C-alpha cells in the first residue's frame, strides 16, 4: 500500500524545522518516500494506491513517550494525594506484587490503546516487573502494532529497614536478575519487524551496593543493552545518594558505569538529525525525573556522558517531588547538548497517557517557576515529544521527524473535531496563529483522528482500526476484571487499597 496524504498542514520537525502548509506526504510500505507542498508531481500521484484528503488537519511525527509504565493503567486512581515514598510502599508495590496470569497483558492493552488514540506511536517502559508477565506484555505490543522499548526490571533488594523501606516484590529477585535480562534481550529484541526493543530497567538505588549496579552497567555495555532508571525523583532520593553512597545522582551513574561507554565512530547512514556525539556508545541511558539534583555537579555529567532525561511534569507535581531544572538542562550545550524528552509516567501518578497534555504543561510550567515567559516555547515542547524522544532511544535516524527515508510513524489531528476550542486558527493563513501553538496549547489527544505506525494505520476517525469501539469496550472490561482480582489478593495479604472520597465527601 502507498497512501498519499494531501492538503495537510505538516509539522515536519526536520533539521530545518519546516512547517508545510497545504502539504503532501507519500508512504510506501513502511517508509516516507515523498513530502512537499501541494500539488504533488505527477509521478508521486501515480505511485499512490489511494489519496487521503487532510484539509484542516495537522500532521505531526508520531509522539514518543520515554517514560510510560505500561502495566500501571489498572492502578489509576488508587493512590491519590500521597508523597512518592508512601505512594510506593503503601499502594503501588503491594498492588504490583500480586499481579498474576494475564494481568500484565490486560493492563498493557488499555495503556497502548490510550497512547495510540492520543498520538503516541513509540514508548519506553521503565519497569516491566516479573509479576506483570513479560511474555504477555510483549504479546500486547506485538498485537496492537505500537513501537515499544520494554525495560526488563533488574532489581536488587529494595528492603532497607534503616530507610523504613520494604518492597514485597523482592521475593522475585531471582527472576529480575542480570542473566534474566540478557536472556530476554537475546530472545525478544527486534521482534515484530523491529518494533519491539528490550532495555534494562534498573531499580532505583536505595541502599543496594554500587558494585551490583556496576555489574549491570558492564553487562549492558557488553551486550549492547540500553538502560533506563528512575533517578533523583523525590527530595529523599537526593538524601539517599549522599547519605548512603556519598555522592550526587550523576556521580553514582558515572561511577556505576551505567552510562554508555565509548565506541569508535560508526559510518554515517540513515537520515534526519545526526549528532556524532550521541552515536558512538555501547548503549543508551535514559534517566527519568531528575528533579532533585546537585546542578553544579550533575548537569556537566549529564552533558559529558550523553545521558538523556525523561521529563515527567504531571507526575512530579502530583507526587510533590518538585520541578526538574529542565531550562538549565536545555541551556547546557557543552561538551554536548543534554537531550530532554517527555514522559507521562504511569496512570496512578499522572492519571493519563496523553503526551499532548504533557507538552502543554511542560511549556507553561517552567515559565511560571522561573518567572520567565520566554522559556520552553511550544516548538521546544514539541521537539521534546518527537525528535528528542527519538534521540533518547537511539532511533533519531528512523523516527521523530517527517522526512524521506524515515519510518512512517505519523499522526493527524483535527483541532476542530471536538468543537471550536482552537479558533481562530486557519490552516490557510500562514501568518495567523501557528500550527505548533494550536497543537501544543489548543489540542489534547482527543483531537487525534489518524495514527500510523510502521506504515500501518492503527487509528482512523479516532477509533482503533482493529475492532473499533467494540474492541475498546472489551479491553476495558478485561481491565476492570483484572483490577478486582488484584485488589482482592492485596486485601488477602493485609493491604486494603481502594479509591476513597476525601474532604468529607461520601458515596450514597
């Protein structure tokens, strides 16, 4: 199939950052083979198997969510109004420790559905636990057509009585070992036409010896396995780095050799944004949150180690972790620019997987906390959700922008699909409200109409192509059934976790 999209406003995010008004884009198999301003040349029209009228719609690269807990959709709303460590110890860990059977599969499907329907075409999951069921989560990615990097959790004992931390998931440590990671990487990495990549998800350091993390870093360097880790999320995390390990967060990362190690510069290939400084390492490293840092020490180390940061503004605000110094990160360019991407985190700490909402919040949050309205314009927020996300995952030559030769991961939005909230944006007026401003500040994921991943249309007219509304209802029913079982088992273990009305409100 070779669909030809016509009359779209195309935000390319290409190296020249071109916005094409009344544009066309041709897809052949799973690649973009032509892009330009209408009318397309005769040979382009002749090559198309069908034409798709996109008048009034905005086309963007597929969004890339670099921190999304796939199996936490079942826990949405069950850990409200709690600071991070209580949220983990009193709710999330007890719930995750009693997943069984198909629970992970039933959780991954609504998450993927929500991401696809709101414009996310690729994601990085930072923690597939043993109880979630690795095979089921991989099956969900394969069946639903999304592009996913799955972080296989490698965990050392989290139980630390000195810090008053007890993790019931520690009983499964043997199944979350370095050898288990290497085995899964060898078996699953590159499956589903290379849509599924296997990463290491390192557990947050809370007392385990640094030597164990160094073993993980060296194993990942040896086998070319990229790593993601929650880092410096809450104020208490910063204290743990200093009190337990005697260093800052990034000094720990450096000394544990978790960041990619140097390799000879490879031969250039592919297309799009290329940065030699980020393409010559054994593996990628994406650190999520990075809120409570020692900036004078940690920012230069982020830059020199080519470590990427996944910014999660909604989660950080909801869990009262603070606000990451994103503006300072983006302004650090020597010796290398710091790559900052976006993540929604999981449903129990953000209540959504809509990356467009994260773009909007990212753009306005840092203006307010820094008293500087010039920070993080809409264009920068969109770069964070597209090409920066691709660069963080090491996929910038394949996805993250709309360019000839890249994979056909793209999204079409209709800003007027749900009403008049985008007015007075006019797709025919190049000097009026910009399409980027309209997207970031005037849209949400519910304005998404079409989503293509790897050349395959997965969402059309706002619904899953495979099964439509009936499939979505079945996915929801299975998720509802799964969480009832999880809560019942949790209750049997002595933890009663449920949604509660507060402030004197009651159910009647």
